[in-house]
């Protein structure tokens, strides 16, 4: 089932990327190479026993955190951000390392009750809070939030109380309201916490500034492309916004704008259906998993894919701030493709090695 769904998304990805890379033809060929590597990873991991993932959980997590500390101390600075070491971005490793580690931790924590249960959950929060803070400091808030979300999903599937969830959701809603009031009345306080580009993106999101030629340029042109696509789109390679180079980052984070303009609302709905089938299949695998580690890991990996889709589509549509989150199996970028390929390979492995 997952193979069929992923093959369909891959075909859509290749067709859209060909149109989006007319100004940089080399990107199309590299994208096909990245897709090939992604599929090789998926197949290899699908036949790897899940027990091996559990054994690798602690080493992958520890190495990832050590590399993040090394990045903070003497990492490479590119475009004002210190995120790389030896040409590698360790934060990508933690997108999978964190759910692996926390799932392994819960697998070995037993059936804690009362105060012990709170201690277990507290340590689990700490396990994703450490890499989140190190990544956010780089600064890379988008990746940091993905890592935190991956850890939070494992904690949720481990049995987090609905009272706690309701409290957290309520606090988040209140926090957004407080942030809006601060941005509207006393932006200097927020400037002490956020970087300049992050602050501008949030101000644009809330409509507190009109910066269509600056921080709001991406969103403004993406909205024009999406709206001009109408019901059925303008046709493959006939999108004016994309072909006339008005959409920035059109082969990476904003590929959805190209797809929407060319294939319209109907095309977007079909793509959404494919993503929903993929995510629901992952959750079904989690439901059928036979060990706690497999169940927690499969549930978290499925929700990570959901988060990628939700954040990217929300960003392109202008309902979320602009962050560097690609559209799964669609956007150009080898690292993200391999990361998501690993996630799907692990899901297939959990299903393939289930004892019938």
C-alpha cells in the first residue's frame, strides 16, 4: 500500500519539478538522483528488522547531540546561521534520533504509576528539549520545532493525559494572543527573543506590516499563483507566476505554489488525498505493531510526515510563518528526501516484520 502511494507522489513530484526547474535544469536531474537514493533507502530499511532500530536509538541520539554541541562551539557559518560541521547538518539526524530515543526509553521504562509516571514523562520531555534548544540557538527554529514535535508525538502515543493535552493547547492559544498584543503594542520585548527575519515573518503573518517586497514577498507571490490556478489550473508548464520567475524558492519550499498554479484546486485535493492515505497507512501500521517501541516509533514517524505536509502547505497558503520545511517527497533537497525515506522505510519494516 505504501509503495503504491509513494510511487504516485514520486510521479507527481517529477512532473512538477520538471516545470519548476526550467531556469535551473540541473535541479531536475539531481532531483531524480535524490529520489533514486530515497527509494534505495526505503527498500533497504523495509527489510531491516525493527530490533536493529532499537539498538541504534541511543548511539544515534548521543552522536546527534554531541554533533549539535560541536556545531555550537566551532560549526560553519553560512548565511548568518551556524548549522553545519564538516558539511553536514546534525539537526537532520535528530529528526529521527529523537523519536527513536524516546520510543526506546518508554519501551524500557516499564509500567510507571503516579509520581513515577510524571518522572518518566519529565525525562522524555528533557530528551527532546535539549536538541530543540541547541537547534533553535543556531538559529533554525523550523527544524527545532520539527524535532520537538517528533518527541512530543511519542509522548502523546505513550499515553499522555488528555487533561495535560488540553492545558497545553489552551496555553498555546493564550500564548498566541499574548504574542499578538505584544507585537501590536510593544514589539521591543519580542525583538529580544526572536531574530530580525523571524520577527518580520511573524509580523507579516499577523498583518501588522505590509512588506510585499521584503519579508512578505514569498507569501504574496505564492498566493497569487495559488489563486490564479483556479479549479483546474493553467496547465503543465503554463503557470505564469512560476515560468516568469515570480515565485522564489519555487523548486524547494514553495513547489506547492507551482503545482497549484498548474493543476488547480482539483490537483491539490488529489495530492492531499495521497498524503492522507500515506499518513493513515502509517497510523494503521502503528495500531497493528506488536511491541511498544514499534507502536510509538510508527505513530511518531507518521505524524512527522503529517507535520511536514501541514507546515509546508500552511506556509505557502499564508496561514503559518515562512520556515524552511519542504513538501514531503516533492520538494528539491536530498537531505530531507533521505530523512523522509528513512521514516517510510522504518514504517514498512515494522509492518513487514510483524509476526502473523
